[in-house]
């Protein structure tokens, strides 16, 4: 929703060269963030899934969530670097 309101505000003065430049920059930032977000979500989902697998492999004992997450993060990042 904030992206829509930002675009509306930026288009409030049509024909303005400064406005057109700002709009182009805003569109570029939005486009870049849309490209980065799915990759980041995919990475986060993979890490969460792997951390849960590690937790289950340990017998489901609580108290090591951070260690599980960090191990999963290392494994996923290493696997993503190889592809």
C-alpha cells in the first residue's frame, strides 16, 4: 500500500521534469526491490525449513534455536553459492 500512495503523490504534478525524474528513480527502486524480495524470501524459507530439520534431528529439544538457525544459514548460503 505505501508504494501506491508514493506513486500517487509523485504524480500529483504531471509534466514537471523534476517529477518525471523522481518518478523514474522511484520506479527503478521499486523494480529492484521486487527482484530482490523473492530471492530473499526463498533464502529465508529455505533456512527456516532447514533449521526445523536440524531441530527435529536433535530430537526436538528446545534451547538451541539460534544454533540451528545459524547452521542452516551456513548450509543454505554454501549451497546457494555453489549453484
